[in-house]
C-alpha cells in the first residue's frame, strides 16, 4: 500500500488539494468490516480532527488577512 497511498496523495495534490494526514488500514475486504477495527476508527477520528482544525485555522487567517487588506493567492 506504500505506493498506492503516495499515488493517491499526489493525485489529490495535483488537483490543488492539500493532504493533511493519511490513515493506512490493511486487510479490510468485506463491506462494513472497518466498523469493527477500533484502532482504525480512532486514527481516522484523530485525522478528521486535524483536518477540522486546519480548515478552521485557514478560515480564521483568511478573515484576518482580508481585514488587513492584504491580497493572497489561493494556490
């Protein structure tokens, strides 16, 4: 999965997204099987929390910068 994860991240970055975190989970083949993997759910939850904090920080900074009348690029 090492190359798969990297390829997925690079594809998203090429579309302009920023990859905040990655959660690698192995050996889940059946539908709903991830619901029984408490460690994967915990790590996914932590990654989601980091994503929310990153989005909130970006919005906060955009407002601050807008109020300072400074223009920034959206790349």
